């Protein structure tokens, strides 16, 4: 359950950052950086840092990247591939 919440928060943050900056690298780095800083500042859970990074970091990275990807699909509609395939048939 916690990984689902982490994914949703990172996705929304990546989506918002991409809407503001139009740069997918920043949309991925902001949620990932916040996750790393938040994990390192939690000194009470120092024994679980390894598990947190192994499982949480890929989730946050993919969620931020997916947020940027969704914005791109919504802006351009994702129909470019359909148009190319239709023109090749003629």
C-alpha cells in the first residue's frame, strides 16, 4: 500500500514539474531527489535505508518519468503513429 501511495505522489509531482518546465529530466530528478533527501533525513529508519532505496527509488523514478510521458501524450494526442501507418498504406 505504501508503494502505491509513493507511486501516485511521485507521478503527480513529475506531472506538475513537467507541466511547469517542459523538461522530462527535471520532472524525473525532482521526485527522485526529494525521495532520496527524505530518506536520508529519516535517521530513525537508518537500518532500512537499503530496502528503501532498492524498492523505492525505481518506483519513484518510473513514476516521475510516467508523469512526463502522460503530459506529452495529452498534448500531442499520440496520433502521430497512426498517421504514419495510414500514409504508408497508400
